[in-house]
């Protein structure tokens, strides 16, 4: 709720400062798709709040540029681009990656026009700012958390002092978001350590069955829809899981094809090559499995992603060619 309040205050302030018809906070999820989590708009604008957009809507190259140049303004996506004339002595073309004046790519200009947006202002929200460079591990290096996106139905130019004020506001917002992200991570880590301690104590005092029959149990350790234990030929189930017979089949497949490892983690059993994946239905899709002995396995299961997600972006007819 603190994060939601921060977002709502930010979009209102940016809207009052700039006068754009629509201001949104666009958050990137772990799988890199985006979601509009806050919006301030004029009453005649179509609401985008709650819409999700595929990761391909904002390519990796664009995200990298946002880490280098945090503000991107397009005054009029329909304006004719003006070429940059370069001296002949320069062998390489001039990079406009850091320029506020560069014209939008033709595809992006068309995308904006199709949305009814002529002008835009986009500001990057970054976290882990104390890191000097972007690292391969997103949890430690500077990371693009999301974007503040402003749309206008007619051409609009925001002078530098006002843009700078907005950029400063977004930087302060990013600092607060960073604190919220760190606090959530600390709370989650503390919770996991506490559960781990209790479960380890159970294992020392009882058989492994205790971690699925008592409270807390293994489902409290991992975000999942169900868990199962295959121990000495018997199966214990918690939550939404395959049947006992299916658990035994998965165990046999796991020991046969992944017996040389301590376990397996996959977003999709179908993609992992499990032959019986189609028989599991919609209830079970992802799985994490850990061998606790040479023949005994602990499982966690997740169902398919919720089907109620509202997707935005381009609409495609199945019969249309790309």
C-alpha cells in the first residue's frame, strides 16, 4: 500500500507540473513484461490502469538506453525527421543515443499514433543506484525498475527546467521505491530463515514426513500452489498437486533423466520434456524438485499463470501475417 500511495502521488504531481493528458507508472515484472500500476488521466482518456504489456513492447536496447539517458521526450511523433549532416572526416556515424532531440524510430512513432498519442515524455525509475555499473545479477547491480510514462493527444514540448524538475522528482521516487524493495526483501529473507530453522528442527527430531504434515510446512518456504513428498515409496500431498500416481511417475522420470543432479526447477514440465505433462491439466505447470536422498524427492508445484491478466498493446488477428 505504501508503494501504491507513492505511485499515485507521483503521477498526480507530474501531471500538474507538465500538463500531459495521461501520466502512468509502468513497472517491470521478473519476466520483464510491464504493467501499468498507477495512472492519472483526463476523464476523456481510455484507462490503461491494470493493463499488462509483453516484454517485447520495450526492447532490451531501449531499456539499456534508459539506464544511460533517463529522460526521453517526443514532441510530435508525426513530425518529419531532420537528418544530421556529419563531417566527412568522421568515419563512424554519430551516435544519437544520448540526444534528447533524436527522432523516434518509425515503428515507435506508428505505435504512438495508433494509441492516439502524439507527444510523450518517458523517465526511467532505477534502483540500486549506489552501484557504478549494470551487473549481470539484477539483484545487486543498477536496475531499471520501471518507467514514468506521459502521453498527450497533441504536440507538446516541455522546457529543460521543467523536465529537470520532473527528473529530480522521479529520482526521489526511485530512492523511496528502492527502500521499499529492500525492506520487502529483508522481510522475505527473515521469514524464510525462520521457516528454515523450524523445518530443520523438525528433520532433526522426526522423519522427513514432518515437514509436510506439521505446521509450518514446506509450502511456507516457497511461493507455490502445492507441495509433495515422495519418501520410501509413499507420497504425501499438500495443496494443488498431481495425483499420488502422477507423483510417482514424475519421480521415476526425474531420477532417470536428472539423477546426476540434486534436483530440477522449471517453469513448465512440458518444456522440460516430461512426457506426462499434458495429463496434469491446468492445475500444475511449473515445478521445483530436490532430492533428499538417492530415491526420495521433495516437490513444489505452481499452476499456470492467472488467466485474468488484461493484456494491452497491439491486437493481432490469428489470420493476419506478420
